[in-house]
C-alpha cells in the first residue's frame, strides 16, 4: 500500500527545503518506504525545484513545467504523475500540519470513502487566527459555492484533500481549471461520479499571509463557477 503526497509549489525557495525535509522525516516515520512525495513545480523562477532535487531525499521527486500556470495546474500535474494507492495534496507551507496525513490515510484505507476533503468549517477552531474579514469572506464564499456551484460539502476551498489513487487520477484527468478554482471542479466531478466524500475537520496550524485578494478573487470565482459547471456536465 503506497501513499503519494503531492505538493504544488510556486517560488517557495524560502521554505521548501525545510518543508521537504520535514515531510520526508514524517513520511519515513509513519509509512517506512511505502511513500512518495511529488513536488509539482508551477514554473518557479527562484530555483525551488533545484533546491528540492539537491536534497537527494529518497522517495522525493519533482515534476513540473517552465511557465507559471496556477495552483490547479500544478496539483493536477502532481496527481497525474503520482503512483500511490492513496493520493493526497497539501500546500508547500504545510498549513494544515502533517498529522492530518495519517488521519486521512486511516480513513481512506478503510475504503468506504474514496474522497476526503479537509474542512475548516467542521473544526471548532477551524478559523482560529483568521482576521474577522478573512473569516467572513471564507464563510460567505462557501455559501456562494453551495448556492450557485451546487457544492454539497462545507469547505470546498481547503488546501488539503485525499483520494483513493485510481479515483484521484480519474477525477484529475477530467479537470481543466488551472487557477485556484480547481478545488470546486474536483468536488463537482466527484459529486457527479456519485463518490462518497468524507469531511475531515481541520485547522490551520501554520498561518502565512494569503495572496488571495478577497474582493477581486471573489468576482473571478463567480465567473469560474459557470465555466466549471459546463465542463463538469460533460464528465461521464
Ligand atoms: N500563489 C500561488 N501559489 C501557487 C501557484 N502555483 C502553485 N502554488 C502553490 O499553492 C499553494 C497555496 O498557495 P498560497 O499562496 O499559500 O495560497 P492560499 O493558502 O490559498 O492563500 C502553495 O503550495 C503554493 O506554492 C501560483 O501560481 N500562485
Ligand atoms: Mg496558504
């Protein structure tokens, strides 16, 4: 039983060596040699890929491309290159910590749920450390997704998700969204495939400044929703 952890990265040179070393240690301790860590380089210009490669860690590899495309494209590239029976993805700053990896693994191996999404809304302290405006924006956005997007889960945007490996690769083979709205596409495809989705309560452990512009990105997202819904209609 092999587990793949995919990490999208874009200009993360200040933290990526630390992240790779920490993840490698955690995975070795919890999964011995039955793991791979796939860093998906989204056209970084700061040598992030070289930094990871130069560490020479076993079970760690870098995939990617030259031109920056967006987080969705990076995650898709990582997941489609993965070989695990269980596949997950998480952010380069390990915002949700690492214990969530084993927690998610235990649930996914049982087989009842082929898809797992972490949810800040389900955790009692899920929004701890958020400024009131970020918290309101995040919650409003979730409501909008439920209403207009047809999303039936509590936190589609959370940066940690896990899957049975074959299911992950099947879902992502239908994805087209390169930007931050890809999470929505993944959930809608999973719903369309009638897959059971487990919601794992999660909390941000490592806060770093978000590059999301609450107002500008919210409008972009609304435009994305209708495009994504059209694409998902064509899936199976
Ligand atoms: N900002 C940004 N992050 C990217 C991009 N491509 C991949 N990523 C990765 O996506 C993850 C989330 O990025 P972050 O800026 O923390 O976004 P946030 O947590 O949604 O505010 C990190 O692992 C990034 O390295 C990109 O084009 N822009
Ligand atoms: Mg972040």
